[in-house]
C-alpha cells in the first residue's frame, strides 16, 4: 500500500505530464481530486502547501518567495485577476504566478477540488473566489 506522500507525489507527476500549457490547472486539480485530495491550502510567502486528503493530510514545503521582513502589499483584486489570467493563458511559470499573487496582496489561497473553486485571501480578510471548469481525465 502506498503512503499518502507517495500517492500525492505520483499524482502530481502524472498531472504535470499530461497538463496542457494553456489552461492546465483544471487538469492538475482533477488528477489530484481523483487521488483523494479534497483541498490544497497554500500559504504565501512561505510557499507551504497542505494537501487535505481523504485518508489524512500531507505538507510540502517549497522555497519561500522572500526572506527577512517585508511590508505586505494591499490586496488588489485587479492585480490578482491579471495574474490569474496570465497564468491561465500559459504566460507565466508557477513561481511567477506565486510572486504575482503575492504582489497583489495575497497571503494564501485554498483550492477546493470538490467544488472546483479557488479562494484567494488578503491579510485583512479580503477574498476573491475563482471557479474553474470541470475536465475529464483518464487515469
């Protein structure tokens, strides 16, 4: 039997191997959903990602976007939406996307794979919800 970590990493690798460059997030999300991931919670700027799965939870610690002490940008819905659209069009890497949403005042986001929506959060309780389309992925 695979551990939760193995299951998550294998699913991520598979998703990245079939993910189209343009509009690829729904494919990644569906592969993870099929693997039992219900929610993915990102914390910025630390780049900590928690995966809440049917059988438990896994944390992945990425390389932080910043080190030291910084002022948090004011939440900007317009800058956030621009960063999301740039990513959806395949015109940014994931790291560039994270930096762009951090610059928009986002301190974290939740990707709800059951409801197909991502909620982005600002430090003062601001939020923006983005829904994404259902896709069919064959395993």
